[in-house]
C-alpha cells in the first residue's frame, strides 16, 4: 500500500475525520491537493501558493524501545548522533513501517505531526524544531501524501493539547 488517498480507507483515522476535528477545535487550515509526494525534493515541485514552514517528520525509536516523532524544517540536516544528545535519548534508529503504522496509523511517506491522533497509548515523544516557534503557516500531510495541509504553530499546540499529548521544543541546527 502507498500513502495516498487511494488507501485512506485502510487508515485508523481518515483525512476527512481529521478535518472535522480541526474544524470542531476552531483551527483554521487549508488543504492543497497534489500528486503523491515521497521526498522533500518531490514536494518542492508543487508549491506555487504554499509559502511558510514546510516540515520533515522523522519517526524514530531508541534502544529502550521508546518512540519519537521529530518535526523539523524540511531543509534541516539532522544527524542521529547529535539528535540523540539533543532529545536526551539512547541510540536512535528509524522505526519500521510496521511500527509506524502501529504507533501513528500512517504509511511511509505520510508521517506528519497530525498522525499523533492515532497514538492511543499516548506514549510518543514529540519534539518540535525551535525554528517552528510562532510560525503562522506550517505545512504537513493530513495523514496521506497526496495532500498538504497548512495551519499555524499555535493551532498545532491546540491540537496536541486536545489529544492530551505534550511536546518539547529542541534546537535541531548544528
């Protein structure tokens, strides 16, 4: 399965349910449709009206089996050794696609801060790049990779709070 809307029926939460929740929380957002995107370079081709902070999202696991979601600026160069230090963790590696689906309910290519809606155990450790602080327009996928959603940093915090999740800010620059 790929991460496009064609397979949204296989997700625990649909993009449409996510949009309804955001509306219920009075979070303003816009949705942009485009071909499925798998990399930052792919996404840079479809940006004519999308100015703001574009995210890169890393689903990681440490040797103690703790899960992490790190949300950074798309152009950030993130070394796992430095990141391990910054988030006070043990050795990090990328989570498997099976674990990604189990923990965040999305397929590879659609990892997003919004996928924490599916972390029912509420055990994901969320780290936001300090560059995000106060951004009016943040772009990320709405659980599928053929759409992009824009919302504000403040809205993202409201969303996490509603879900009962906390996050930490971390400087990801070298």
